[in-house]
C-alpha cells in the first residue's frame, strides 16, 4: 500500500487553492526515503506580492502566514498518508520552508519518521512536475 506522486501533488495543489484562491504555476515533488522536497513556482497571491513590494519587513509577514498554511495542510496530509499506508505510526518529524519572494519560489523540506511509501517502484529520487 502506498501513495503516488500524482496524489501528493494533487493534494498540495488542492490545499493551496482552497487556502489562497489560486494554485501554483509549477510544482515539483521529490521523494528520497523519509524526506519529501516540494518546490512550487508562481504560488504567491497578488496580495502577497504587493505586500513584499511595499516593504522588506512584509517578507516576514508573508513567510509566517505561509508557514501556518503549511502546518494546517500537514495536519490534513499526514492522516491521509497513515490511511494510504495502513500505518498509524507514520508521523512528520520536522519541516522547513524557504521562500524566494523575488522569483516566487517556495521550497519545503519535510522529514518523516518512516520512508514515504511511493507506489510504482522505488521511492528514491522519484519526482513529479505539473
């Protein structure tokens, strides 16, 4: 039992749209054992872009809001992984977020306690673009 990269990508896009009103222009998901790296391009809203243009200090505001959105998304995503893997022990250990406001690129690194069970072959180095 596992989850596909397309399912992970679809979950990220769906959650992003529901929280911000738009999806990212591009998204890439890479899995390496228990680490998932997510790269989104074109994910900032017009409001977020405007805030960053107005003041350098607003970068922190946008970053903190994005981090809260990710925490909420993870609270919904981890139970999906548990269900898909039939493993109640599956947990997120830690995550980090990096934002390049000028180029509208978000990079998230997520570390789980177990390898992500990706269907259709080995999980090592697997990736999906949209």
